């Protein structure tokens, strides 16, 4: 019997996974009418860039977009976390800002 190794997340991609989880949680909260969720959207909007190059290789994490119309592909490279929406633009956030944002302690620690 053979076991298939699972792709394990790399520690250097933790901030990309945090952003994917935060996007999903806060977007769901926003859709449910939670007014505090808009703070995350406003913070993230400050990092919007209409034209940055998408990194090569597989994304480190994904977030679904509303209505099942694709996803945000999150990459963590060279101290930055970037979230790319095909045909629209990208978020580019310093890794330190992701890890310093107040919602980070609410994310469950890795096992």
C-alpha cells in the first residue's frame, strides 16, 4: 500500500494563507451585514494596484470571489503578499503589515 504525500504549507507562505482566510471570513461577515467587517475592506483597499505583475508558479493560497466568479490568488514573495484577480488588478501588502493587522490573533494557530 502506498501513501500519497500531501503538499504541506511552507512557513514562508503563512501571511498569504492568513490573507486568504481573512478575505473569506471578512467578506462573509460583510455579506451578512456585520458593519465591523468594512474596516478590513477599507484597510485592504489602500493596497490596491491596478497593474502589477503576477508571480510565476502556483499560488500559495486562494480566496473565492462573490458569485463563484473566480478567485483571488495569493502569493508571498520577497516580503510582500500579493492577491491577484485576473483581469482586474491586485493587492500588494507588506508581509509585516499582514502579520501586524489586529485580526491576526483571531486566526487559529497552525497545529
